[in-house]
């Protein structure tokens, strides 16, 4: 298990390491868009990882290519559907495009 903190709500959840960040967020009930159901095609699940980036799965080519096409991407950007949670606590900021 690890701890997932979600901004802007500020709520904290216990989530299983080794699962997808999108799946974990959906299970918490937080509002996260996922129009392509996790195929790295829509970009709707774009969020910022504010803390704990190092313990997450690395960005793969398919995610990198999609991020390149999204406006407003920064160094903290990830696609939630492509992130696998690690053992370290993570703080993510939802961007509210639901
Ligand atoms: S759900 Fe579409 S890119 Fe993540």
C-alpha cells in the first residue's frame, strides 16, 4: 500500500502499489476524465505529479508522444492511465477537465 494525496481536494487515500494511477483515482471517486479508457490516446487524464514522482513507473514512448501534443504540459505532467504506482507516497494535482 501507499498513500495518494489528491489536489485540489486535499484528500488522502490508501491505494495499492503496482496499480494504475487512473484506476486508483477512479476507485477513490475523484473526478478524472478518461475518454479513451487508458490507451494514451485522448490526453484527458493529464495531471501534474507534485510529489513522489521518482517512485512511479517511467514515461514510455506512447505517453511521451501524447504529452507532446497537449497544451499546458510541464515537467510534472503525466497521463494517469500510464502511471503505475510505486511504494512511495504520491501527491497529484487534478487539472479539472472532466
Ligand atoms: S485515459 Fe485517455 S490518455 Fe489516459
